[in-house]
């Protein structure tokens, strides 16, 4: 319970790193990480008034998806399909905008199709998260909205960020991403957006993109992919192994971050912003975690001025 409040109340800029450390800390303990994943998803769905907010950039679910991708190493995430997509998009050399757009739609369609043909389209951790998100969202928002929430989460918070990082690595030395990759990123974000809003827009209506029919085809293909993913049983280990040493380092990071937060500072030592109620919420969540870890002998000493592992000293 305290971990959920802590993740929700901590500074947005530190949520992804906190989520990653929480998972690392829980993974060696039976199915604790899977239970935490379910609790975090259930809580975020409960708080959301509309399904389109479930995978928004500042959502807790977005941070959870990011952490699960990092844990499987985004350098191997969705290989070979995702690297192939990036290479093929960068290889589009035609100049005509319509021809470029058509080629991109073909590549995105081929990418989704190739994923759907795999026995396991996603890493175990993301499959487990998809199960939890679908189960919680289906009860509150209905079947279609639950599928759309998973589509948006996968595209916006797992696939697109890795596409951008892969493109940067493949184009090492380039001053910026290629125009094709930037266009691909915008296309993927349109697919994520119209997963929730496509039925509200009639092709040709004011504000509807010219390629709306192709976008909706990708949405339908992603929904089919989601249906295939949900047939695969959830993995209570999340398919990730963390050594006791890594778990202890994660616990120490959490302890020192809580020390900073309980002193009104961010994990990196900067002054925490936000409203007073949110600061109080953060303090209320941090103190029980500090006491719990102190009883276990983790992070003894240090104080509010200790350096959080992974952050520069102040």
C-alpha cells in the first residue's frame, strides 16, 4: 500500500526510476513483483475517470511499462521485428510525401503482423501487465476500452520509446533523428490516439487525418495482437531474474530516496515542488517504508544528505 502511494505521489521526473527500483527489490521474493504490478495497475485504473488516461505520459501505468521494458533490456526488446522496422523506415528514400506515408503504413502493418505471428509476441512481464490492465479496465470501462488501453500502452509507452532509442543507436554520430524516424514516431502516436478516439471521427470530417483508414487498420491489427497476447498465461515471475545484490542496491536507493523525500527534497537532492497535500502524501508514504527497511537493517545511517545510488552527489 505504501509503495503505491509513494509511486503516485513522488515527483513525476523520478517515477520511472522509482518504479524500476521497486520491481528490482520485489523480484527475488516469490511472486511479489507480479502482485505489486497488479496492485499498481488496479489502483491506476480505479483512479482514472476515462480509459484514455490510463497510458498518459504522467500515469503510473506508463512508468510501469517503461520499467518492464528496461528490465528485459530494450536493446533486445522485440527483436528482430523492431530493429527491422527501424532499418526499413530509414531506408525509405522516396521524396514524395504521399509515397513516404504509404511506405510507412506498409512497414508498420508488416511489423504488427510479424509480431502477431509469434508464439510470444511480448516479454513475459508485459504479457502479465496486459492481463492485469485488461482485467481491471474491462470491469470499469468495457471490453473494447480495455483492449484500446492496452493498445495505447504498448504503442506509446513501450514500442515508440524503444524505436527512438534504437534509431539513435543505429544512427550514432548523427546530430538528430532522421526525418523518417520522426514521422514514424508521429504515426505511432496517431495510432495510439485513435485506438480510443477512432470511432468518434468519421473519415473526411474536420480534423480527421487523411490516413485515418490506414490508422484504424493498424488499431484493429493491434487489437488482434492484444487478443492473442491475452491467451498466453501470465508469468508470476515476470520472466526477469534479479540477483540478491541488485535487489539490495534497489532497496538502498529507495531508502535514500525516501530520506530525501521525507526532508522535502527530490531523490537527487533538489527541493520537491508540487502542492502541499501532495508533499504530505509523499511524506506519509515515505516514512513507513523507511521504518520497514530500517527494521530489516537496510540503508542504516546516511541521513537526509546521503547520496542516492544512481544520482550525482549534491
